[in-house]
């Protein structure tokens, strides 16, 4: 299903930043916020703490995860 114009703009704006919020990463990957936290703990995604513990996800790690999944080299979750 194609994205609406607003949704497409949101995805583009999110993906242009170096760091994204956990909720944004979850939305981009169509998983829950808790899955994002788990994947960071497991090393599937790279993140960093900002301020007093707010987690941000590196955009490139999201891109890498998507690309590794597309190539078929990623193990099952």
C-alpha cells in the first residue's frame, strides 16, 4: 500500500536525521517500541542515550537492518 503524501514526508524527514526517537524507529520498522529496545540490547540496532536516559537510534543502523533483511542474510527474529 503506498504511503500518503504526509506519511511519505514524515518518513523522509525522519530518515534525513542522524538520530531518531524510539517511537519513530518502531513506526519505520513496523514493530513495537519494546522490540526496538530489545534489538538495541541484542545489538541489531545501534542507539545512544541522550540527556537523562532518552534513547535515540542511529538512522544508519535502521537502514543497515532493512538492507540486511532485504538481502536475505538476516536470521529470523
